[in-house]
C-alpha cells in the first residue's frame, strides 16, 4: 500500500501558546494520551486608559508569540468574543470591554500521516465525528507513538471521503478532548474550525454531558456523591497524577458518581465529569479509596478488597485476565451541535471485556452470597 504524503498538523486556534503550555502538553503519560480537554481560555478587560485600537492589533500586542495572521484566523472562526459576542478583526476596542480568546493546546510541527485502519464511527456530518474508540488505541501521535493512532486513521477517512483532494486542502479536523489509550468509548472530533471553537467553549463552560462506566475496588459507601479535588502531576512520580483536596497543586477537578450495582468486593459506578483532567476518574476514585479494577498505574491491579483464600485469589487473577486494563468506558457524550444549536446525545455499549468482567463478578456474588 502506498501511503499519502505526510500532512501538517491542522493549525486550529494555535494563538497565544506559551512555553509552559507546550511543556505541559508534552508531559502527558500513557503515550501522550490523557483524558484532558485540549483548549485554553484567556480573558482580559480593556484598561480604562486604552486608546481605540483594532482588535487584531491589540491582541498581537497582548498575547505572547501571537502573529497577526493567527489572531485574525481566530477572530474569523469565532474563537474571540467581545462581551460575549463575535466581532470582526477591525473592531475598535473600547475601555471596559471584556475580551475572551479560546485557543487549543495542539503542538505544531508534528506530521500526520494518513493510515488505513478500521474506525467505529457512531455518527458523522459536515461538522463533527463521533468515534467509539477501542481499548489500546492511542488518540494522537506523540513521542513513542508517531503513527498508528486514531488521528492517523481519521486523516485517511477524510481523504477517502474527498478523493479529489490532496494533502494541502484536506478538511481541517481537531481534538477538543481525548481519552486514555486503555479507556474505551466515545469521543467527538471537530471537522471545522468553527466546530472546534463551539465545542471548546462548551467544554470550558462544563455543558458537555460525559458519562463513564467503571468497576472499582471496594463497596462504595454512599449511593452517590461528588469528588472535588484538584488534580496535578504526582510530586515524586512524574508519569502519574495525584489528587490535592486543598487545591495547593494542580487544576480544579470535579467528578460526580452514582452506584449502579454492588458486588461486595467491587462496585460498578457511573461517573459524570464536570471537568476534564488527565486520568481524572482514575485519580479521583483512588483518592476516595476505590481504585479502578485492574488499573496498574493507580493500584487496582492487585487485590484491594476480599478474602485471603487461594480460590478467591485465583478468581481475581482470572478477572484480571479477562480485562487486563483499567475497567473504564466512556459510555455517553452529549452537547449542543455546533451548526444546528440543538442538543445531541450519543450512547455506546459497554465493550465485551468489561461486560464479561461484570458478569463474572455478578455470578460470584450469587454463588458466594456475599451481599
């Protein structure tokens, strides 16, 4: 098979990136594939003594490393708002106006090589792609994973849709969030810059509906609850993250959970994300004493609850063999469609490995009568 030529990474809202932003992006563990929202929001208020000035010229002066061309692109695609409204590049700023700039954290300079691969596409239109990502697939090329990622497959898919196109005019697409390599489930990708802008704002405003199904160790005491603890890189082990309930490190992170079914030594829970931080559910559930089943990074790959009997140990080992990854699936995603402005919601089935794992625990409970 002859591969198409490498494609430059789409320049989607790449204004205002600082060295610190780039370093943070490159520090992701898990194959540079964290479950984090891939955008930033900058807000500023025009000073009282500011003289009237074109908006694009003003932003170039105020944002580090921003070029006038990129600023104008951001304004035209709706990623710059004045008092909550879209304006033109020639808008003359006035004292007291609030300017909000949305920009993503994609690092420029990587090359995307379109690669043929099966994609489980749940939905597609001119603006968005909804993909059900399988376990083991890294979302984006990075150090250690230069190819064979979801984005390589999406690039191939878009070229097939537009056989008359060449690499230079490939439709733009972009990530507004991503999920871990060994987490399965639904992701939304934007196919236009305006869709990127719209979805990024929804993620920032916490209006995107994201539900996950997880199997965690232990009998969760409350039927429902909320974990509110900052998440940041671990102080000693830099490839994992930790929860900081006092907020002295990391970024704000909020996870709502609800018990779906109890199996004595493990519990099936539904987690709803209010924020999107790297490894958020995995870190938060460990923080409250319930690491995800089979999660090797956060202590779930050993027996956390249960008996000392050899038969139980063998049972758990068999469970690990059925689901040799953290038991987490992104089941549902919902948001306001960028073009129609109507609410859309997509749901997916729990994958086979987790289904088998849950059924095995369900049968164990019945036989042992432990709850």
